[in-house]
């Protein structure tokens, strides 16, 4: 009876409640949610020290490996690629120790926000230059109305394509190693600081087919590593994401062995941001 009363009291009447506990005691799936929130916050404020301090609370031996592994699990589960990219970017920046802020649209000088000193708004000329406002010689106004001292909605951010600085091939080598899988295409993607980039989409196409896969699924080789098995006699084209420069005419080479016979070799490609 005493044991029964103790169980009823501890489970029903007054169960254990943990309040303000350390994030390191969270369940594994709650830790994953914690990392997603930290990555989203970092994508907003780009404060690497703050993100690092928050991840320390989880008590992970290696936060970079944990973030990379979580990004891989999210890819396999089909989660939102934008969320996966935030987690992967945080892992990359933690590894490099530098904040990599995405490129924004062409900067608009703050001096173009004109405050009206008149009680009545001045008319706007058809050329787009406000009447009575002296524009800076380095600023060319297009047909944009002047912004007066009235509440104006803030413009939304427009995604900027990476055209002009695409990820491109910097190295291509044939690999003749009978211990490797026949026709293995090994791909590594690096940023401008030569750091491995996980979560990067690789697109391989051939006559009548196309394959999409991502870097980071084999962290024991490299966070920016991915591979693909080529078929003999098939010519492929590979690129990194939609903005990458395509690399055509890729095919598995024929390599000689010690007996004078040939076997199907592989390729090693290294892509890098400028």
C-alpha cells in the first residue's frame, strides 16, 4: 500500500516538474529544434559569437559536426531547404570562424530618402528627380517618386541571383584506383576561403536523365563532399546549384591495370566560389 500511495503521489498528485533546466538535458529532437532556432536567429542578425554561446548550452562535443549531421537528417526527411541552408550556413561559419553575409541588392544611398520641409508636397518631374531637391552627382534617379515625411511601407528584400560570381570548377583529375568504386565521380565544393560547404545541391545531367544530390552526406570524407556513380560510355554534365557554371563532357575514363587490362576509373572535381 505504501508503494502504491507513493506512485500515485509522485505520478498523479505531485509529479516531477523541471523548470528552467539546462538545454543540454533536452531530448534529442528538442535539441534539433533548438539548433534550428539558433540558426534562424543567426541568419537574421549574423552574430556568430551569440550563436556560438547558445550552442554551447547544448553541451555538444563538436557543434559543427552536430549541425552538419542535423542538416543531413533534415535533407533525408525532406524538410524545407531554406531551413536546411540556414543550419548548414551556421555550421560552415562556425568552422571558418567568420561570418559570411549573403550578398544583397545594389545599395541605395540613404540620402535618396528625402524629407519634405514644405507644408505641401512638391510636384515630381517626369524624369523622376524631385523638384526643388538637389541630387548628388553620383546618384541617378529613375522614375521613383520622392519619399516625403509620411508613413511609407518598407520595401521588401528581393533575392539577388549569384550571376557574376557563380561557383565554378577549379580542378578536374582522372582517378585510376582499382580499390575505388568503378566510375566514381568525386565532387568537393569549397567557399572562397577554401572551406568545405555542406548542403550544396549538385546537378548531374546526361542524355535523357538528370540527378540531384547534396554535399555533406559523408562527413567522414568532408562536409563539402558528394559522389556519383558514372556509367561507362555515358557523357555527363555537372554543376553546383542553378547558378553554377556547367562542366560538360564528363565521362568515366578507362584505366590500365598491372596485367595490361583496363578497368573503369573515376573523376575528381573541385568546385569553388570566386
